[in-house]
């Protein structure tokens, strides 16, 4: 039986069933690395006929990128108000530079595989995940801004009470010498802060405070009523204006301000159409 060899500069020949089948050399392997996630991929759109390539190599690339996209999406799915570990924030940050090329090449490779006459598994799945990853990357700048701001705000809230308690220690004054009357009460300001909504509070040693909600003038809030033993007069408290004046004199740089959350950008609505069935 005559064996016809099909040889060119781009192919190598192997004997299959009495004739020579050309096996095309695959494109150069590339490695995607995002955090601890890795995947191999090639631009299969540059191959004329994927049926002339070792199917195991093509399938391995598809499976590898499928796993990469699935893990990336799963680890960055918490949303702006969710719980984000530092490594997941870093993963989304790194994905912005490392994944766009992988997404683009994967979509081209899936299109090429669908045109081929031979069968590859999971084309619809990897193509859908690539699209979801692409959308996640488009949303990443705004999402990261929200996540980082919320993490900073959570840290600020965690340190607020200890900071207030530490500052309040200066309110503790030793009793006056025996035979001397205590000094008259005064509006002694020890701490001021502004929360993430823009409400500012000035705190005083006697428990009173001045509160200014966003867009509203400051208002005096009396401290708790102190019980006085029988036969003794309650100390005369400073007038409300004294508290307001003390608050007004507080330097802006000395007000502990919460990190502000960035404004949200309106999202475009999805078309809601289900993904088509995998043709391969």
C-alpha cells in the first residue's frame, strides 16, 4: 500500500490508518498568573484547523482558563458591602493588568474551536466565564474604590472608641486641696469627630456634647443629670452658648474625620438573556 506523505514547513506527519495525517505545531504556550491562580493558554485563533492539533493540548488550555476564571470570579464576588480579605483585594487589583489579554485570547480561541469540525468540551462555559471576568474587570476600579473605602471606614470605627477613651483621661482632675472649693464648672472639650455621613460631635468632660448634623447648625445636648447628696447644691453648669463657642473654636485639623465613601456610579442593566447551549 502506498503511503502518501503530507509534509510542509509547519507540520509533522504521523501514520494513521494507512495515510499520513498532518499534526500542526501548537502556538506558543503562555502562562497567566493572578495572585496564587495560574493557567496556561494559547491563541488558537492563529491555527488554521484545530482538528490538526493534538486535541488534548487544546482541551487542557480550555480547562485551565475555565478554572482560572471561575476561581477569580469566586474570590472577587463579595460586592462593595461584602467581606473582603486583603488577598482578594490584591487579586482584583492584579487582575486588572493580568487578565484582559487572557480574556481576549480565550474568546478568540473559543470562536476558532466552534468553527472547527472536531469536538471540544466546555466551550460555552469558558466563554461565559470569560465574559463575566471581563465585566468584573470593567467594574473593578469603582468596586475597589468602594471596598478600600469601607475597609478604611471599618478601621476608623474600630479605633474611635479607644481614641475617645484615651482623650477623656485628661478630664480626670485630682480633688481640690482640703478646705478649698473646686473650680467652677466649665465647657471642657476633650474630643471631636465627624462620621462618614458628615455629622460632627464635640464631646465635653461633663458628658454634654454639641452635635451638628449635615447641613444643620450645631446644637447643645446636655449631659446626664448628676445626683447630688442631700443638703448640697448641684454645681451650676456653664450656659449652652459656652459649649457652642468651645466647639466653634476647635481647629478643623483636630477633628477626627471618618473616611468618606465614594459615590456609586449607576450600573447598566443586563439584557437578561440566558447563555446559548454549548454547540460543541
